[in-house]
C-alpha cells in the first residue's frame, strides 16, 4: 500500500513536470522540429494539466504522510522527477514523452487501485 502510494506521487510529479515542459516552446520544438510552437489551446491544456497533476501529487503526499512530511516528500519527488526529465529531454525527448504518457496512465491505474483497496 505504501509503495503504491509513493509510486502515485512520483508518477503524478513526472507527468505534471513533463506537461509543463512540453508547454514551453523550446521543449515542444525538440519533439516536433525547430520553429514549431505549441498552439495556444494545447499550451493552456498542458499548463493546466501539469499544474493539476502537481497539485494532486501534493495533496496525496500530504494525505499519506501528513502536512510536514508530505510537503518534504513531494519536494523530494519533484527533485527526482526533475533530474530524470533533465537527463532525458536533451538526449531522448521522444522517450521522455512516452514515459510521461506511461506515468500518467500508471498514476490513473494506481489511483483506481488505491480507491478499491
């Protein structure tokens, strides 16, 4: 149960940070070719999706560990996900996007499993 809860926080953090990164011109262009910018509607959806994923990750971390430790756990998860994203985006941007999609789906499945258990 704890492992699944920790995974949910980590997956939400990675998906949220990936959405925020792909809303930026530079990282969007890394995936779709130089000179490409995300359309304004897609940019807003990515920004809102990333912010909501990070907010849900913070809320779940505070739920499982309390306010003080939950915030520290969330910041640690953000740090780990940020480092992973920093290492992946320059060298393997398509794999970073695939991992972001997979982590979003895995977070949804983990949330459903936690609701059932």
